[in-house]
C-alpha cells in the first residue's frame, strides 16, 4: 500500500492542487449491511476515512476541505440513527481536536447549526474557537445543510435589507460559505451520481468525481486518484479550449 501510495503521489502536480475539495461521504449504510451490522456501525467506521482524507488533503496543500456530514433531509432517517449520528458527532469532534491542533487545521461549519442538539452545538463551537487561529487547511463541516436552504436563507437576508434587484455577487455575499472559495473538485463515494442538494450555487463549475468505493473504505489512495483525475481535465469556465491555453 505504501509503495502504491508513493507511486500515485508522483503523478500529482503540486502546481495544480485543488484549492477546495468538497466530499459527499456516501455509503456508510451499505457498508454496514455488507458487514451484517446496524447502519450506525457504518457511520462509526467512517471516522478513519475522515481522518485519512483530512490528513491527505492537508499534506497535498489543499486549502479548504468541506465534508457533507449531515443534510437537512437526514432528519427524516430513523430516530435511533439520527440520535446515534449526533452522539458520534459530539464524540468525534472531541476526539479529533488534538489532531486538528497538531496539524494546524482550522475547523468551521456551514448550515443551520441552531437545530442541532445543545451538546453538539457546544462541542462544535468550542472546537471552532480553539482552532480559530490555526493557519493551515480549513476543514468545513456541512451540518444540517442543504443547497436549497442556503439559497433561501441568502434571499431572505437580501429581502430584509430591502434589495429590489439582486446580482449574483449579492447572493455570494449572503451564503453560509461567504469567504470560502467555490469547490474545485467534488468527490462522491459509493457509486451514486448526483449532488444531493449540496452546494448547489457554489458548484456551478466544480469538477465532479464519482467512485464506487464506499465511504468507510475510502483512504488517501482514493483521494490521490480523484486529484489525478482532476488534474487531467481542462477547466474552461465557458471559454474555448484555445482561449484557456492562450
């Protein structure tokens, strides 16, 4: 594995590292079903994937890593699973805080955090404050987040300000991601090929990468393969290939 990882690393150009990678961490439930255990065990075993991708992204020089941890639609899942996810969130933030500090990683979040349980809000707020001055990669947790919520919230804020005409830049300034560059690369695991209400406005020109790997099995090797695929693409942003090359 180490040799394979080193070989993959040599294929990555340090001059074209995605500034912002977003990840839809999918497949925890299916992973658990394959193991013959409850779905919550899939979420628990996904922590190693989070750790591996976070460390790998930081080592590559990625500036922002956004993880879709809990969507507004996830509240509709069975209560025992939601309760388990909230407990896991609290414990994970507590357990991973020393690693974030050690690696100079700043933690922040997007989404309607006020709907989370009080202990989750408290633990998240403490971790954000303790890592606030870290200057390395920024790890963004999307919690109780959806792209539709983000856009509606931005519009409502603009209406409250009495805006009669809205420019795209006005929306940018009122999204929960204000100050965070749009994702260059989206990775979705488990073979599903959709963006599931995630960063709808922000992903207008994001490169999409889908893999069959279930999230609990996703490791640094898989991250490298996604980045290699990204670097083989030509990002034109509406221009022609000749214009980009010029």
